[in-house]
C-alpha cells in the first residue's frame, strides 16, 4: 500500500504546477501567466499534486471553517481575524484518513510584501489554531514572479535578491514558533528583457 506523499515531493509538485501554468498559458494566449487568472495557476498546481504517487486527497476552494473542523482545530474561543474563517483555502491537501494535512495559498505575480503579507499571516494563524491537536502540519505559499533581466546571470541575481527580501520579511511576519524555507525551480532565461520563476514559501511550526 502506498504511504503518505513526502513533503519535498509536495513542494516540487507545487513548483511544477506553476511552471505548467506559465507554459500552458503562453501556448494558449501568446502571453505570460501574469496576465492570466490566478485560479489557472491554482488548478495546474492541483493537477500536478494529483500525479504524485502516494495516498492523498486534494480539494480546491475548501471552506476554511470546514477544513479546520476536519483538522480538529476549531475548539472554543474566537478565531484570529487573519484566518478569514468565512473564506476559502485555495488548496487543501489531505491525509488518507480524510483529515487535512496542509494548506496551500496561491498568488500570481508576487513582487513586494503587499502581495503576500496577508497570505503568510493566514497560513500561520491556521497552523497555530489548536496546534496541539490539529492534523495540519504545514502550509505552502506558492507563487509566480517575474522581473526585468537581460541575461540568465542577471536573472539569477535578481531572483536571489528578491527571495532574500521575501525570506527576511516572512521571518519577521512569523516571529517565534514558526519556521519558513523557500524553494524555487530554475530561473527561466529572459525573453524580451523579462525572466520568471516558480517559488514556494514552506511554513511549519517549530
């Protein structure tokens, strides 16, 4: 019987999904996915996750309250406003026993902190809710980003600087009790002076 999917495989599938979305949208429209709907990226990430070997379930636009209920993470007390309890989670990845394992938030065209601050805080507060009994183990903020660059060397330098800034900002937003790592696919060679990359910020309780 297949066991649970490895965490690093989940992150790689998210990155591949973003890359698939960029390639597919470019093939269909002749333009990059930054000009397309965010939900297109979400769908491609879900498709990529579905190809992984191992036991898992995937839901899109899952109600936040329902996900926390199934994760045994509701309990008593008010919900932190950053959870957005009446909203929906872009993707919930489930254990084989039909309890949530991870939440995944997706964003298109991330460039500065205003594009991700609320998503990082949301993932953190969801993971913090009844953490001693919750089945949720980690969260992923998956995003597409692009930037001006004339060659691949410059593109890699620009991405590195951007990710250093994001890592610093995320660490400040999270504070103690949580850790964040950043993973990304290879930067694509610039086309018409622009390069792009698929990136994931992976958040876990310390």
